[in-house]
C-alpha cells in the first residue's frame, strides 16, 4: 500500500494550506484505521511527530507523559486523519515475544479431519508485513529482556520468527514502531507508576523521544466544552483549575503530595457524569460525579484533600453531599 492521497493540515486545526501524504478511504485495511474522535491537536507535538512519521531514518518513536495526557490518542488520531492503519497493543510485565510475533495454533483439516498446526501472525508481524503503525502502549512495564528482542525491529531491520521455521519478515516501507510510557525507561522513583521497569539502555537508544504533557488550561477548557456543549464555560474552567491543582500536588508542588492525579480522561468523565446528574436534577451533581470519576478509588485522606480543593475552587457552587 502506497501513499495515494493528500490530507489538508486544516483537518488538524492548523491555519495553513499545507497538505500531508495519506491514504484514500476505502482501502483493504480500513478496519485497522482508528475512528476519528474529538481530539485537540497541539502543533508543537503534531509537527515533530509527523516529521518522524514520514522520515524515521531508522528510529522508532517514544512518547512520554503522565497518565491520560493523550499519548496513544495522538498516534491514533493522527493516523486516523491520514487513513493510515494502526494497531495498538498494551504491554505488561509478563508479555513474551510470541504475543507480538505470533503462535503456532492447532487447526483441523476440514477434509481429512487431521489435526495440524498453523502459524498465525501476531499484531507486530501483521503491522510489519502490511505497513501499519504499531503502538506498544505502557512500554515501560515490559521485561527488559523482551525489549532487547525487539532491537532489530525498532531500528527497521527484519524480524526473524523462530516459531515459524525461522521466517524472516522484512518491514514494509510504511511500518512504524511507537512506544508510549509514563517514565523514560529509567524506572519510577516516585512509586506512582506501579509495574514499570528500568529498561535496557541499548533499547532506549533506538528511540526518538517526544514529551506529551497535559493540555494547557485554555486548551483543556476548550476540549471539555467541545466534548460537552451543555457544560457552562465557567464550570469547565473551574473543573480544569481543580484538575491542575490535583496534578500539582501529585507532583509535590506547593508542599503537599497526592498519589493520585486527574488525567484529561478523568476530567472528561467528571464532566460527562456531572452533566447527566444536572439533567436529572440531582442536589449535588459536582460532588457525586467527582466521587464516581476519581474519589471512590482514593483513601480517606486524599478524598478529603481533593474535596477541599474542589470546595475552594467552586465556592458556593459546591454542594456538600448529605
């Protein structure tokens, strides 16, 4: 599959007449193209990411940032607008190479009834064969031994599949490897990101690295209002103020510390549930929705601290639950 269409950069919200190479809709791999969603494209992220996407020069891409800052969504939404097939896999500490490359599975011959085995491509192999963007989310939870096994793939060399009689899979020209993580692969000294591991330095050396921070306050307010038009602007601004105060304390700023944070994902959840409770005429929609979005998974000390933050921001609009 080759580039055969042009995509207006205006689709990403940029005031320009520039175009980017993409793929025409309706190709055979459209079921691997992520659906377009409302997403705030940040020029300072999109332009360098797309620069790597079109000219990786043997590098893979690593997106680093806090929970829910939009790392994997950035890849999925950029590729969605380009109609570029994309496969996202969530990593875990017990992941082994066959989960990515493929397995020999038992199959029954429909004619003879004999039981045989057939190799079935894993998501990484499928992406390499067909020129997809492959996203390995939560990359820093992987066993470092697995990342070492990915070295050849990460620098654009062929994949050798021992399980399939040593088959050599050469990467398609459009294949791209993206890793997303909360840490820089050096481990997590804060203890916040449980399960992350220190990665092999040689593995990290194969990445071009981009940081994906939370949205600026004005942009996050605009994202809230765009997703929830019924949400009053002043309420959206106050919700973002609460979120940023929680994030600051999560990072130990201001002398206090919270082990939880409020991602943009959680913020949107808070807004959605709040609008629903307001529509139902609930007496305390803000607190009820904040409880369900975040506080019900916090201990009592943190729950009390976050409620005090919300009360101080919302003032008289905050109604304490009975």
